[in-house]
């Protein structure tokens, strides 16, 4: 057991307390498969305590003026930035990504909450021209109520901060059920804010996922559900939310297509895409995965991409030379290897690089000679795997790219205005980056179409998700 790492407590009603569930969960360093500590999970009684506290916290927090909510959140952001190195180190230890990536994630999480804090002062209603003399018609924006939020382990800080920032800025209270695999980094982030808030406004739970989600979502005290994670779990939570008429935002999986036209700069595109794809070992819902390359440049592109991806230095994220860390857990590494194996059996050709002997690594893999029926084209790899296939016309590329149940992010590389217009109109995704990688920023909406989700986070749309609309008709 590591002396440099300690599993966090739960935050309930403004107090840190140990979980009282009969079960505990080991927290494992994915770089060496060593147990860091054991996490004590929330009991049913503790979940109920959090629900009651969220109700009381909402009653108080919704009355705090917007400019004061903004100021308190910004003080929390300042603490986050002061503690960035500590939070990032915890994240690398428990999740595996290189320390540089953990620092960047912590900085982005702070930026997200700061943007939402500023947006608290801009939750404008409007005045509607009155129909009657001596009357007024107004539209008010009000916080929806206590929020149940669920965030995953791949980007635990960023994906939790979207929910924390939006809910608190809008005047809601929030119970965050974060991922049990990465608890300490999120707890360290939450600790930067909770002293600025009323008891119960922000709470943090870890527990048996099915038990926590069932108890939170079915409670009449919860008015909004926000989930980031897999499509199967998203479906289950959406059904549960629908039965209890809870508003829900879902940010689910992705299998992002990349269209590379003949006029693209191959070296620039490869450099950008290799860095972006293998960030966090490919464990990102927006990671570029299905590359469709104009047949005229397929050979040079493939050669350059394989060479660049195989030069990546794999290892422990705490080492400064590491460019790609391990996958987050053993089941993820096994699933990626299984998907590669099934795809090769189905006829795909694999270009693979060696991996370290210790830890939960899967090989950096480029697959060619794939068809729409190849397993890797049907299932989200969520790991260091890409496919490269040729296209003959842009219509052909769009047909291939849209032949997926996912529609989160997409990428296009071209200098042609005509191609940009055609792909912008025709690619079925929620976010599109053209000659770049910026599909997710605090001030713009991020969400998917088709099986990739429902609703948006970030941007004004993300703030709107935590607000109710009330019409007031006043006659005097």
C-alpha cells in the first residue's frame, strides 16, 4: 500500500466522512498494477443523508445572488490552480495518464468552472411585449433544483467540472457520484470549493454504481440527472430518469471519423492526429479513430502515421519521458486486445508497436483492410487503436463516416472551401474540427447525436440544462 496516496472520504452535508458500505474497492496504479489503497463506499443511509442535505443546500444556495455565486466559485478555481501539481499527481497515480496530461486536465477543469462562474451573471430572462394595458410579461430563468451527476474515470476532473460548474453557477445543489477508480483527484478538486459553499450544495459520493444511481434518480428530491459514460449505462439511466420524469443530459460514447482529403498537409495532419489520438492512451470519447483518407494519398499517409505512432514512448505516467501511459484498468486492456484480435481474425491487417511488460498496456495499433463489418468499425475501441481506409469521393467518405451509431465528434483536413461546406453539412456529429482538434472548449456546446447522447454540456446550452423557464404575467 502506497504511503504517498490515500483514498478519500465522502463529502456529505459539508463533512468528510468514511463510507459505511460493507464493500470496499481497491484503487490500483495502472502503470504497475500495484494497489494504492482501498476506497470505502457509501451506504444507503449515507446516500439518503446526501439527498436530504442536497435539498437543504439548494434552498440556501438558490437565494445567493448570481454575482456572489460567481465570486465564490472563482475563489475555488483559484485554490484549484494553487493545488494543481498535487491534484495532477493524484490523477496520474490512479488513472495512468502522463503527468503533463494530468496538469493540462486540471487546468482545463479550472477553466470550465471559471467560465460557468462568469456565466452565472448572464442567465438573462427577457421581457415580452404585453398584450394588455397596465401589465407586463416576463420570462425568468431559475435553477432547476438538486442535481444527481455521474462522471467517469477517463477524464475525471474535466467531466466532473462540467457538471459541478454548471449546476452551482445556475444556483442548483449537486451530488456528484464520481468514478471509484479515480477518487482522490476528484476529491482534491471538490475540496477546493466546498468551504465556499453552504452545507449540502456540493457533495461527493463513491459507491456501488447501480445502487447509487437507483437511489439518487428515483428520489423525488432530485430534479436533474447528468451522466457521462458508456452507451449501455446511459440507456439504463435514461430509462430510469424517464420513469421518474427527470430531465437528463447524456454524453455517451464516440467513434470519431477523420476525413483526410488529397490536398491536406500529410505531415502536419499526422503530427496533430497522433498526439490527439493517443492522448490518455486513446481513452477519450472524442478521440479520432476511423481515418478515411483520399486514395491518392493513402499510402504516404499510412506510412507516416504508422511511423509517428510507433515512435511514441510508453511507460509510467510519472516519468517525464513518457508520452503515453497505460490503460486505466485491467479490464480495459483486455477488452482492447480482444477487439484487435477479433478484427484481425475478420481480415484486418495490424501494424503494432511493442508495449512495456508491467502495467495495463495495450499496443499502439493501426488497422487497415477493414470493412464496415469489421468488429473495430462497429465497436468503440476506447484505446490506442485506429483504422485507416481509403475513399474515392467526398460523398463516399461521408457515407463511410456516417455508417456508425455514434455521432459525437468528427475531424476534417482540407484546404477546399467546397469540401469544408459539404462535410460541415453532411457529417453526422455534434462537434466538428476542421484542420485542428478543438471540438471541446468551455464556451461552446459539447454533445452528440444518434447514440452519442442527448443534450449538451459547456457553452450557454450547458448552462441552460440546469435552468427552468418560468413565464410571469403581471396585471396591475
